[in-house]
C-alpha cells in the first residue's frame, strides 16, 4: 500500500506571512555563513499534528476527521510576534516566530490529536507550543557559528507583527526533495462560525 508523509496544520494570512518573511530575511542577513536551513515563506504554517507516514487508504478517514473537528471548533484569531529558539536561545536548533493563541486553537489541536490517535497515530510527548518555524540549525554548525547565532537572537527585537484569523484546518502532503520539502494541500475543512462554513 503506498504511503505519503503528511501533517495537519492551519495557515496564516499572506499579509502576516509577508511580515514574517521580512524578519526571516533580516535574520538570514545577520547570520550569513551560519549553516541554517531557512524555511521558505510559502512553507510556513502552524502544525497541529505531524502524522509522518500515512497510508493512502487513510486519507479519506483523515478528511472525515478534519470535517468533524472543523464543525465542532470555532474560527479564532492568533497574535504573531517575538522571536526565539528551541530547545532554548543558548542552544538553538529550531528558530521560530512566536504565536499567541486563544483557548479555541488549543482545543482544536487537542481534538485533532485525539481523533488521529484513534487511527493509530501516536500522541505527541511534548505539550502543544504554537510557533512558526523560520529555520533549522544544521548539525555541522561550529561552536563559533552557534555563538554568533545566539548573539543575533539575543539582540533581536521582534514586536507585534499582527493578528491572523484561523478559518480552516488543512491536511498537507510533504515531499522531501534535495532543495527542501514541498508541501501540497490535499484537503481543507472550514472551522465553525466562519462565513465559508454556512
């Protein structure tokens, strides 16, 4: 049975992503030469659930799940701003722009997690932490390069970039290519209380 890599996510508006892209570009200029794999703006999204390998026969079931959670959970607004790194700024592995999400988004993510677990997709160990990944530090980064990156992160001041309305939940396919991942939307379900739902 053929399998694909897939994940469930929500998207931000083009206006917000454009502002995030500007911050990412500034960071790239300041960190020139540091081995970071920067995420293209068109690939930025808020992941609710990384599924990993998905049997093609499960796609229809996943679509049903998205329709179900979309019908039960409200459209909501998230605030975008701030910059940081996981696991922490002094040991950056993943560079991110912060997201402040309302309880509705946490409830949506929890529902997605619970419904996909019933299909056999294992539950995340880590608590849900909304963010937009802008770059991943590569393993070959030297201590000096890491130190330079830490200095840039310490000095970075990213204020409020705007608010984004979350209207839909999406199932994405991820194809890994030498130049980076290519994401294709396979299915979208509107959230409740959004005009598109009526």
